């Protein structure tokens, strides 16, 4: 059974680590190498030997021994014992025997590269926005409902309903093909909603968000992420 377990976990892309009740590593699969945890080197070692800065506030392993509850999809940024900065999405589960926690296992995805690319994209967007604002040829986008181009029944209804949308307490979902003016309408709703105040409208190109991070970006993560 142990051989089957090892074969299965070594074929997946996620890292898998197992510890006993004394916080001693008993297993780490091949994918754990991505954060510097080689199976042969860590077996028999304490998590505190490799991560001496761990405590109840930042260690999911320590937290579940106390709570006896799994911690799902938590984003963590830390330094490996080799001094490398890593970011992972981690789920940690307690292991029980006769109602007592006898160990724990952790499944994680290394998103360090994804985070770096996201930061790079965010910086490029900020630079692009600054360049756009400083350009004397900047074209100001029309944001008032009256300036929507179109006289169809649907466009007229959108214009008349804009105030209703702006005063709604519910989330607003806008769907349409590329180039149909979704963002223009969103800005008009936001302007009406904030009465012209300087409350910012934050936009995000969802196509640029990695699929495995889309849910946490849009809906948030668990406390401590």
C-alpha cells in the first residue's frame, strides 16, 4: 500500500508532505522539490529544523493540531531553508486515530512564478496608466449614459435603467461580446453610484488571471491568506 501511495503522489503536480504528532516529516513527494523539500533529505527531521521561524500564527501544521480542522486553499509566502522566497496555495488536513490527531498532511501548489508574473503585469498596467494620463493626446472616454452611441430599443432601455442599477445593493453582472461597450457602461454606473466622488473603480482583465487563482482573486480566500 505504501508503494502504491508513493507511486500515485509522485505522479501529480501538487506537493504532498506528511508529518507525525511530533512535527517530524515522514514523507514528501517529488513535487515537494519545488520548494526545496527533498524526500531523502527531510525524512526524520522536524519542521522547525527546516523552518525555525514557524509558530502558531504562521504554521498551518501547528494550527490544525490545535483546531483539529482542515485549512483549505490558504495562500502562503515564506522563505525556504535555502533562503528562497516561495508562494504556495496550501490545504492542510489532520490525520486521526481513535479521535486523536496523530499527524497531518499538506497538499500545495507552487505559484511563485505565477505571483511574479502577476506582479510584473500589475506594474506594467500601472506604468501604462501613468503614460496614458501624461499624454497630451489622451482621449477621454465618454462615461455618461447620454453619450452612449445607439438608438435601439435595448440601448435606450440601458440608458433609462442606469440609475436603477447604480442604486442597487446587489452585485451587477454585465455580459457582452468584445467591443460592445461593457466597460463604458460600468464606468457610467460607477460614476452615478458614487455621485462623481473620487472613489476609485478597480478594473481587472480576467483573461490575464491564471485559472487556478481566478476564484481567490474574485471571491477572496480564507482568513490569513
